[in-house]
C-alpha cells in the first residue's frame, strides 16, 4: 500500500530512547546532533533530573555535555508519546521484560530499534525476534544498530561508522538519515540475522581476548583469537541463514576488532579480570552494574551452536570459564591442543 511505503521511508522526526546507560545516552546524543527530537527514558528519576538540569549523565558519561535538543524523563509514556521510532537501549537479557511493560505505550507504526547485543538465554532468540514477538509487530518494523561503537568514543565525537539493519530497506534508510552526524556514519544492511549474531558473538570473543591479556599474552594471541573467533561466528551465522559477507563488515570484523582490542570494552575488561585470577563475582562487582553481555550470551550462543550442529570452540571454553570453573590458563591450553586441521 502506498501509504505504508510512505510511512516506512519517512525519516523519524521524534524518537524515544529507552535506557539511559552508556549506549542509550550516547545514541540519544547522536540522534539529537543529527537534528532529531529525542526524549531519553531513565529508570532512575535522579538520572533524568540530572540530565535535564546539568546536561550531563555523570554516572555513565562523565564530562560529556549533552545537547539541548535531548530531554530526559523517568516516564516511559511521556518519552514515547507521538514518536516515529522507539530505541531500546537496555541489556539483552532484560529486554523482553522491559518491552512487555512498554508494549501498550508503543506508537502503532513506530520503528522499533534494538541496540542490544546478545542472544536471549531462555529462548535462544535474537533481539529483533524478541522485539517482534513481544511488541507483536512484523519483523519489517524492527531495526538494529550495530557496529564498532564503543559509547565513550562516540560520545566524545570521535569519527565512527556503524550499520543500521532492517528487513525493510526504506525503513533502514530513514533511520540512517535520522542518526547521521559529522562524526557518526551509518551504513544500511538488510541481513538482520548476520548483524545481530555478529554483535552477540563478538562479546564472547572479547571475553576470551581479555582473558589472554590477563594471562599476559600479546598481540599474536589476540589476533589468533579474533581470526578464529570470526571463523566460528561466521560458521554459526551462515548455518542460521546469514550472508557470509556481513561478517567481514562493520558489525562483524569491525566490531570484533574494536571490542577485543579496546580497554574501554566491558567484555574485554571483564575477561582480563578473569585472566588475572579474579572470580566471576569479583569481576561482576568491579563492573559496577554495567553489562558485559558476553558473560550470559556465551551460554545461549553455545546452546544455539549445539542445536545447529556448529563447532564453536572459543565460545565453549569461555562458557566453561565463566560458568563451570575452568581456569583461563588450561582453557588456552585446551584450545591449542585441539585436533589439528586445515584452516
Ligand atoms: N556501551 C557501549 O559502548 C555499547 C555500544 C553498542 C551496543 N551496546 C549494547 O547496548 C545494550 C545496552 O548497553 P549499555 O552500554 O547502555 O548498558 P548500561 O549497563 O550502560 O545501561 C543499561 C541501561 O538499561 C537500564 N535498564 C532498564 N531495565 C533494566 C534492568 N532490568 N536491568 C538492568 N538495566 C536495566 C539501566 O538503568 C541502564 O540505564 C547492551 O546490549 C550493549 O551490548 C553497548
Ligand atoms: O563495552 P562492550 O564490551 O559492551 O562493547 C561495547 C560495544 O558493543 C562495542 O561496539
């Protein structure tokens, strides 16, 4: 229907971002800097008040001054009222519960945008699948933003590219326009499966890289993990219907390199603590409530791989280090001692 096509291709003028953590706040800034009217929902009233009165979200992005066009609220209904797009910026394992609460408030035809990088533990579903199911909308109404996007660097306006993925190309183009700024360059893609699996799996490989750093290993080890991590991620993605080339792109190799190499990554930092001998609980305490998504997704991705009949040896040892008491040193030895094979 022409009216529908029109709606899909319309650039969102008013957007709600639900979740005022590191990435939600940063992405809200990107949208505002792109000229979009943004309301940011914060779970805690004091965070919304702080943003409105000081223009800073000190708990997550100290020193970053947020644009005037960005308003914060602790009222989700107010945030979503009259919006063309709703951005979901909460952890992947709580997205279902969060969205179920917001579902009655969602504007009927708004594009629902997931920023979360994970695979749901209980169902092994990707985030777009969870969104489509809970919001009861067609997959064409759901978009994903994923790429080498460490929030802190983007908040500081360092040049960065990303991918806006949606099965509906017109919707992806509209969202691309709504979040394009001089420092943030989104590309479009329609391979939702590949983009989302790449984003979830790279967190697990970053945990492995962090463990390697914690064990005192250098760049050869990291590079080996990144390359073989990409190989196992691609195997899983292709088995589940993704385009192989997606894994060579920004949301694949791009995000994998950024996350595995950066001390800003929470997943890599978490892995580093485990590599230095800290327990899971100690590493969790040190994360101060911020999510290292790979700690949970290593288990769901491992199950997804088993169900699909795909070998993911790095993901397997990361799961066993995080949840079954395997030590990082013996985990590395186990990976090196696997049956010899061709690349
Ligand atoms: N931080 C980054 O650099 C970055 C970049 C790209 C993607 N992501 C992804 O975006 C998602 C959100 O990440 P983030 O960095 O904003 O996380 P964060 O931990 O900084 O913030 C999470 C936000 O969700 C809110 N929230 C709402 N309900 C919650 C609940 N039940 N439990 C916990 N938190 C709840 C928290 O209050 C907080 O504002 C993750 O999936 C992450 O992988 C993060
Ligand atoms: O801090 P991390 O490890 O959650 O990684 C953040 C982003 O996903 C990097 O693109």
